[in-house]
C-alpha cells in the first residue's frame, strides 16, 4: 500500500512548529497581569450581565406567532 513507513516528503515549517508548541504549552507561561485580569472580568462578568439585562428588559415585548399583514409585532 502507498505511504506506509516512508519518511515525509514535505518538511514542516519551523514557525508552525514553534506556534503549535506555544499553543500547547500556553498554560505553563500564563501570568496574571492587569490586562489579563480586565479581559477576564469583561468576558466572565460584563458580557453575560449585559446580555442578561438586555434579555430581561425585552422579554415579552414582541410576539412573532400568528401575525398577519398589518398586525403589530410589538405588544407594549
């Protein structure tokens, strides 16, 4: 069969190997800085709070079921 136990004919790019090693070992070199702390707070607290607030404020304002031409979508 073709391709068994032959050395690869295409050489790997050293930059891709270095990038892959960086991605695999990222947890070993992570350090908490003010920048990473603010980014974490933004994605863990601020974004879900904003989406929850918008969802809570717009809950029940629009009814999309059973509408005909000329009927209003808003219920408030």
